[in-house]
C-alpha cells in the first residue's frame, strides 16, 4: 500500500460519506459503498481524521464514521 493509494481510498471514503444519509456510515456501509477491504479503509480513515474531516463514534462493537 502506498501513500498515493491511501489518499485515493480516503477520497472514495469521503465521497461515500458525503452521499450517505446523515453523512454517516458504519464500517459495513463503508465497505459496501466503496468496495474497499477493511485494511484499506482504516488507513483512509486515519488520513481523513488527521485532516479533521471525520468524527468517529463507537456504538457497541460498531464504529460509526460521520463527516465533520
């Protein structure tokens, strides 16, 4: 995995969240919307988190991601 691919995946995650109702998705929703694997989504979330573009919440064992 390269920095470039992480950035590309971050863009896909951002677009999926932007199109989602309430601009919020769980991990399953992100995987379905982006067609990315969990190990591709997690670095993308780190990228977006570092830029302050998302908020993470934990509901039980499910992680919910919302655009900030």
